C-alpha cells in the first residue's frame, strides 16, 4: 500500500522497452541522434505547436530552474503561489539558476493563484523603480501542490495579467498529464492557447524513469525563439544537465506521448485517487479540505485511523510531517496520499479496509 508519492511508482513497461530499443547500436551523443529529433517532433505534434523549441532534461527541478533562468533576469522576481514547488521543494534552485531572481509569493485556496492576488502583487512590485526588484515572470503549477487543477480559462485570465506587464508565463507541469486527463482538454488548450510561454512537461512522476521536456512556445514576447532555445541549451550544458546519451531520455518521452499513453497512465492514477477518496468518504470519518482533481488526496483522518493504517503497512506522508501518532484517538491529523499509474484497485481497497476498520 504505497501512497507516498508518484515518484515511488515503477517505470511503465512500455517506456522500459523503448529504452531497450534505443540501446540497439550506436548513435550520435548529446541529442544529435534520430530518436531525440523524433521525440521533439512528437512533442510539437501533440501540442499542435510546429515551431516550438523542445529540449529534454532528467529532473523537474532542472526543467523549472533552467527554464526560469532563460526567461528572467537576476534583478527580477518570479510571481508564484506560496505553495508552489519552486518555492517549497527545490532547495533554491530557481534562485540559483536565475542568478538571484527572487520569488514573490501569492496566496490562494488549494495552492491555486487568484487573479486578485496576482494583480495586487503586480501593482506592489517595482513601485520605487531602481530601488526594487523588477517584474520578471509568472509561474503556475499544473496540477497544484494541493491536488487542484487550473481550468484553461483560469490560466488565460492570469496570463492576461502577466501579458499586461510584458511578462512571460512559465508552467510547472510535473503533473500536467494528470490535469489534462482530468479535464479532457487538449494539451494545446491547457498550455499555449491559454497563454503559457514555456511549459516544463513532466513524465518522471507518470511512468518514466527520468524524462522531462522544456517547451518554448512561439510567442511575441520572446522575439527570436531560436535564440531563446539556444540560450536554454547553453544553460543546460553549463549547469551540468546535458546528458551524453540523451537518446535514452528522449526514447522515454517519445514512447510516453505516442498514441496517448501519457494520458492513459495519468488517467489510471486519477481513477485510483477517485476510488480512494470515495472509499474514505464512505467511511464517514474523513474530512477533505482540498478537492481531488488530479492524483493526490489531502484528507484529515482520526489519529486512531492513522495508527491502524501504519500497523497494516500503509506507506504515506503525514502533511505536515511533524504530526505525532501519540495523542487522543479522535484528533484529526492531515496527510497526503498520492496514486500513480501502477496503483491497483487492490492497493486502494486494502487501504480503505484498514482505514475504516
């Protein structure tokens, strides 16, 4: 009963097979191979973006930090939610790779930024000219760190505010596939058609061993798109994130996107999250403070229920971490439960049975 993280799940067999096939013979290194070219074209096709610049890295942190470094200056700030991954879980990598750009944190329920919050932050920033950091970029997380998703119209409204200040829009899409699968919208509708300029598309949490794509969409705020893509390549190399045998990473991304596999895998994870939420709600003792809109749940459960789950071997995180299993049985403690593509109905049902006693 593993519900710690979608990072804990196995790699999908289709992607493992793709890596094995990529291992047949020799190929040029550093992305100058036909598999990488095919994967880049696959991304462009799926996103209906024939002019997009596409590059691959191994981790979401590298994708976000290098992408933000390519679109912001050191004397600017990136507007993000207070619970964004770039704020809470990347050890200062965005600040490091941007050369010191700060993060301006904005509130909003379920880790979703609001228009009003962003508008206030935009008005407040750079109010004293040269004495302040300047407006740099907007960063949105899809799905959010608390399991919610942005509708395309929500993204478009926030992007319009950024566009009014000539700011690029970055999207941390480590669970973009889960959001797409949930809403049934096209990747284009969920990204560049809604105003996103650069998307970090994550596969590692959804069936890959290590594969993330950074996609620069064609937009008037970038000017020379090829130059921006070249800058990213230089930053990737300088930062130590250019793989010599890039074809193995590219092979994963290519197979992941082929035939909609990525959405199928994400849909499985979402369905298991729904099943788990329904079972806990049916027990009558769980409280949900955040919606279940992707593949993660954040329920509050009685301490006695947590004890039973731990004794039954369930693996998951208390959220926040510092909650103790020692204390009154009926006190509600919050936790995070994350399903992945390989989470089975048997896993979910066993968890529900242990929880509900």
